[in-house]
C-alpha cells in the first residue's frame, strides 16, 4: 500500500480513516512525489505545533510556484494570519483575540439562539431539506457577518467566495479552480473596500465590531493589504469550518442512534459532545509547516525547507492518545484533539465555534429528534476540509 495526496485511493473522500490508520502504523512520515511529507501521529503533530523555531508557517516558498507571486491567491494566502509567523502573526492575532473577548461572545449568544430558532422554524414546514444549505451553512454566514456588521442584504456572495479561496489550498488544483479562486479574492477585496470606507466614517463599537477593531488598533496597525486579506481570512475561516462541524455532527449522530438517544436524554452532554464531533470528523483535516533545519523523524531524513502536511484527521484518531479512537464517546475526557491546531496558531475562534456547534446541534435535536439522512448525501470532495456539500434529510 502507498499514499499520495495527488493520487488518492478509491473511496478516500467517503472514508479516509483506514488510510490514515495505515499512515500512522506503517508510514508516520510518508514521502510524497514532490518532496513533501505527510505526518500523521498525534505526538508528532503536537510537537510540531509547539516548536515555532524548527517548523514555521510562512508559505511564500510553497505558494510562489503554486500560484505565481503576482496572483491574488498568492497575496491572500501569504498575508493572512494562518500562513504567517511573527511579527505579522502576533500583531493580527492580538487584535483578533481582543475582539473575541467574553463580553463580545456573551453578547452574540442571544442573537445566535434567535438565528438558529428561525432556521428551524423555516425548516419545520418542509418534509425534506438540505441540512447544509438550510442550516449548517446558513449559521456561520450570519454569525461572521454580524461580527463584521456587514449589511444582511450584502452577504450573499460570501459563501461562494470562501469555498473558491479555500478550495485553492487543495494539493491538486485545476486551472479552472485557480481562476475561480483568483477572481474570488479580487471580488472580495473590492467588496471590502466599500465596507471599510464606510466603517472609517461610521465606526462601530470596537469591543464587539471586529472590523472597527482591526481598523482602529494602533498597536497592530495594518496596511491596507494586511487589513483586507485578514478580513477575508477571518470571514472564510469562521465559515467553512463551522459549517463542517455542524454537518459532520448531524451525520455522526444519524449513524450512531445510541449516541443520539443519549444526547437527547442528557442535553447537558452537548458541551463535551461538540469536542468529540470535532475529534471524530475534524472539519480541517490537514495543516502545513515548513522545516527550518535538517532533521530526522522516525528514521526519515527531512531536509530544511521541506513542506510537511500535518494530518489532523489521522492524529485525532491515534490510539496512542485516545482510547477506542474510532468510537463516538460523547463524554470523552480528556479530549485534547487537534481540530483547532495547537501552539501559537491555536484557532482564535475556537470558543465561538464551540458555541455555534453547541447551540445549533442541541436545538436541532430538540426540534427534530427523529431526523433521517436520506439518499443523496455528498461529500465536498476535498482533502484539507472535510464536510458535506449536500446533506438531505427527512425531518420527522
């Protein structure tokens, strides 16, 4: 058996976990044809996330040949928070952490409950719905739109732009996908220019308005390019992963009727259950780091400047870290999964994502405890992000 990201085994998108198990057991540092390596064990990923000197996030060397240095996708992905190291990473992260303060998050919860209830009301009259379009994908668009105070009637393009830009991170990229991704960045920047210009004239409360906070922060003053591209990053990151979290959770509970019945009977379990959904079906399956020096890992020589594909989906089912890792255990503790990455790059929005998952899944089960996933469920067909593009369900 072998494994390459550019020539995936049959059935991989439906069930990658047997392949991840093979990687952990037989090839924990798996060489790829392009000189990169897939790393799959929990202990190795945890070590890499914590070591910011030997493993860096800057991807200019990787993205230059992939996109071209004059491409909009290159500008975006080399400027956004996730693919940067200090000092830019430190400046932007500090602003964002401040914006995700307890007061701001507490103020968002009533609106999130109202939003989820309204979506459930809309679905109530339909015997069958697509849970991604009608529910899982609709929630983060509204939440992130509210964080930036983007007018509701202008949020329509956000999901398609997000999918196009994040889709360009896939290991194998077609010319069509690249063209769509580049156009999405350009369109997104033009959209943001108008929003930013208006916010400069009419600032919001920097305690609850992320965009105002990004604009007004003196300590982390951002250039126009840094401002626009990190706004895009925040809008994209908060959307795709949360959509996947909710959709994957409803899929898992559909397959495991015993777990579903227990969660309905013990609704307080929703808090640890969200972390178990994140572990079992991590919305983000891969991260990347670049080595800064020669090293040897599990007997494999890795030169300096090598791109490492960190398989979060495999690490989160590593038996060396998690007992009975392929079983859904709603009350699993401890549950130190890597769905939010780790170290200096731990996801800034993890508390918000958990809140969205807790309210969305919990309220959905209250309203539709007997839902059934019907024929036609479709995985999004991506390696880096794991979720559904379509998840039809009968609600009663």
